[in-house]
C-alpha cells in the first residue's frame, strides 16, 4: 500500500514539473514573439521613413537638374533680347543695355517719390508750354507736394471684374497748356517705357488755355526671390 502511494506521488510531481516547464516554455515563446513583433514594426516604420526621405531627395535632385538644364536656354534668350531692335531703340542712354528697358518698364518697387518726379520732369516738364497745376500720388508722406494716402492701397490694383491683379500705384494730375502741348503729353504717356494706364481723362476749356485732369496708374513688379527651402520629413 505504501509503495502505491509513493508511485502516485512521484507521478503527480512529474506532472506538476511538466506543467511548470510547459508554462515557462509558452511564456518565453510569447515574450519572444512580442519582441519580434515590436522589432518588425520598428524596422518597417524605419524602412518607410527612409523611403520617404529618399523620395524627397530624388525630387530635389530632379528640380536642380531641370534648373541646370534650363540655364543655357535662359542665356540664349537673354542674348536675343539684348539684340532686340525695338528694345535698343528706346534705351534711356547709349550706355544702358536693352535688358534695362525691361526693368524700367516694371520697377521692383512702387516708389511714389520717383514716380512723382518722373511725371513732373520727364512728362510735363519735357513739353514746352505745359504747367503742372497739381499732382497726387498714392502713398506719399504728408507734407509732400502730392496728397497723402495709405501705402497699402498701392498693392490693391484689382478692377471691378477682378481681372487686374498687377501691383500698381495710382496718381492724379492736373495740367494746363495749349492743345498741342496736351496732345504731346498724351503721346509721351503712350510711348512711355514704364507701363502706365490712363483710367480717366477730363479736359476743361479756359479763356487762354486748356486744363486736363488725368487719373492713372503706374505698374511695378516686385522682385522675385530665389532661395533654398528646408523640408522636414517626419517618421
């Protein structure tokens, strides 16, 4: 009877030992599987992230390559413009280049003072018999010869139908003189290198002379800025 009890006890101990061994094995396998899943997820995430980085680098290389390829064509176009007869015929001086005419047509800044001086000297002052009665330029400071208005208005050039979005600076001027002189002044506006639009024109006849009121806008084109940007690619 005692031997049977000893055999049963040993079997129970062996079963308990096997259960503990199996539990340890299963727990170890589950832990190893969890680590493997975490490592696999991390590796997949890193592969996807580095793939995005490489894709962005390839886009940058393609852009730089395209820009380099366009340099020669740009140089050729500049050479052609420099020999353009129409541009050379309206140069401000023999020393200036034909490309300067393009820059003069659309200055990079509104510069109300420079526009006012140009209207007084190169337009009205260049025609005999004309007198500048008044001149108002958008954005000139108080105390100037022109009326003061907000500089923010110089960038708002949209017409009522919303088609005109080129930056410009408005002006209003009143000029008196002979019919021939006023006609020459309008011709100078038409031949002007700088892009100037006449919005309205009113002429009043006096006893000895005519008075013409002109409302217009002179355009400019802000300089283009070329710079390298940084793009952060997050994992």
